């Protein structure tokens, strides 16, 4: 348990500044919006607002500030003095080593240098104009307190007691599950594209595409598409329900201009995609029965399909092929906002995924960011594999990616059409955790 001294060292307020000069200051749950001319002016106003509150309380306030230059824990005093908060508890995680604070003299010596770091806040405090002092309206705390009341437990023995009429708080496991549900239920501004990749066949790309799509659609609602971006016999259509037609992306491509026109309607897409009646997402199939040369997709075709998908869907999950040199595969990467590396416990699958990330890191800066932010899904495709085998692979990826999640073996994932509801509860929970990991990168 934290001591009183340790608790006092945590920030008492937060301030977030944007490049356009807008900012938000939150003190004790009360937020104040700022619209300044630039970041420096916004810093001065933040210092003035926090200092005024500190004067009311008769003590300095710990403030965690985030501006375009980085994240800085500060202490702002009632007299608008700003000092760096170097206490051990100031940050949950240690930051990168920061540059030396920029002093006013250094600014004079280097007028063109970018000002960053705690020194910028010291300068802002010294330059804070009287006009930046907050108004009575800004300082008054609202009587309308927004408090989120936690719902009682619904699972386990706590849920049984609640249903018997005695309200029980949820367990930590139930709270964690609710947090994952909340993460995947979000709607982000603008469409997001997630590419599921691995250079080896059988690594679990198609099941990952289907089940991640299903989780996001079940919890977040409509607007989710699974797209088979494969030159050579993509099998996404074999693992999902077929609609009342046999259309594939080959039938959609000639209709791109019409579907992008202002007269097109979302229901027109039902001619080309296959709706999943239970898991509530749509599938755009490739044509696995045709030879690759009969359905050759060029990079500009990928652009066209993605333009249609982005117009009608909020989330686009792309099941990729195995040929990383294919222009179709590379163009998918150019459109991706998030990478999911699918792998099993087999060493060759795990190694192929790691080599792919290394290649992307060397490709260009954007691809390197995708690799660093990737989520790895390790499935126990072999029933003889152990939990230790899965953890070994996951641990190997956690040093080179953002998150790695494990999925236990489930017979319902082996063959045939995949349905989230057909999985065991433990497998469903694992896929929910995997989807939440993806959501945290969007």
C-alpha cells in the first residue's frame, strides 16, 4: 500500500497541449478548455490557471503535462514558479533521457532552435501575462459531478449473490473483461485498417481475421469488413458463411466507380460481400478456385478496393497472402494502420513472423512504426503443445512488438466455418483480449 508521502507525489492535475494552441487543463476532475494562439501562449495560460488553483489551496500542485515536445511532470507553485517534478513517483514509467532544459539565454543564443522540455514551462511561467489569469467561470467547480457508477457483479459467486438481492462489486477478472469489452466497443473517427500477416502458410492468419472481425462487430456494432487480399487461393471464403450469391472482389472491381459515386448506397454492397449472420461482419472473398494469373490483382486495384471499403466500413481486417514480395501485399501494408502477426507455437511460423517484422523495420519509417506497434496472436494450433510453449513464443515477441496474446487450442477452430459463439468460453475470452490489444493501437 502506498504511503501518504508517496501519494502526495503523484500529479494533482493534468494538462494536454496541442500544436494548434488548444489545450485542456484538468484539476480535481474539473476540466478547463484553452484556445490560445500557439503552444507557448497555451503554456502560459496553463501555468496561470494551475497557479491560481494552487493559491486557493495554499500549496503547489503536481501537474503531468503533455505537449508536442513530450510528457513532463512539473510542480506549479502559487506564485507561478515552475519546477521539474523529479520525485520517484512522478511517472508510472521512466521516460527517455530528456535534453537539458532550454533556458531563456539559450533561446537568445539560438533563436531558431526548437524549444522543448521542462525549460519551456519555466519560460512560460516567467512570461505569463496577467490576462492569462482564469476567470471566475473557469475556476468554479461544477455542481454537476459526473460519476460513473460501477455495475454490480454478473459472473462467479459474486454474480450469484447479486442475483439473490445483495449487490456485490465485480471481481478483478470481471473488471478486466469489462475493460476489454469497452476497448473493442469504441468507434474511432475515420476508418481503420488492420492487416493480419505472416510469411508462412498455416500460421493462423485466416482464423485470426475471422475471429477478430467477429469480436469487433459483436461488441462494437456494424461496419466491419474482412477482406481476402490474396493472389493465390485465399481461403477466407471457406471459413465464413456464404451469402445468396458467389461474388468475389473480381466482381466488385468493375463497380468501383459506381460504388464511390454520390448516388451509391450501402445496401448496394450486398451484391459483392457476404454477411455473417451470427458474427455481424461482412466478408469480401477472393476466388480460390481460379489460378493466380486468372485473378491477378495489381496495386491500383488494392487502392480501389480500399477506397470502397473505407467509404462503407469503419474497420477493415485484411487477410493477407504469404508472398511478401507481391506488390499486392506491399500495397496492403501502405494502407494499414495496425499489424497483427499471426503465429502458432511452431518454430518456423514464429521465426517467419519475426523475420517479416525485421524486414518491415528496414523498409521505411512508416513500416517500422507498424512493426513496433504490432500485436502478435499466438494460437495453440497443435493440441499437444503446452501453455509453456505458447508463453515461450509470446515472450520472444514481447521485446520487439507492443503486445503478444495467447489463444488456447479449441476444436471449433480446426476446420469448417468459424463462429465466435461456437468457441469455448475460455477461448472467447482470449480472443476478446486479443481484440482489445488491437484496439489499444488504433
